[in-house]
C-alpha cells in the first residue's frame, strides 16, 4: 500500500506536457458553442479563472494577467462564473 500522497501539498503541479498522446496534441477548441471573452480593464489579476479552468486553457502571463488559449478552451464557462469582477463574459461562438 502506497503512502503517497499523504496530503494535498504533495500533489504534483498540473499542466499540459508535450509527450506522445498528451492533450497538447488534441486541439479541443472547436467543440464549443460559446466562448469566454476577457475584458482586461475589469481584470484584477486574481487568477481565479486560471485556478478553476478544467482544461488549462487560461495562461498566466509575467505581469500576473491572463489570456485565454482558444485552441483548448471547450467553452464550459467556469472561468466566467468564478470571476469576481465579471471580467470574463461568455458569448456565442461565431464562425
């Protein structure tokens, strides 16, 4: 019986890695019907959207701001729902 991990502090950091068969090879952005739009003027750089994104489709930038990677975003809307300042809005995907 493995004793690892003992608690949450020992879990590895999540992310996308580029190995054969990884999610990096599977662009899933075409699945969505709605997409998140970020309004930088409302963003307070709390990165809660990044924390809650189940697809790692939100990238953290050096200045603590974020950007949305539409190649991997499936349009679930969790980022918009969790944003405390409503800096992210879900809109219909066009085209």
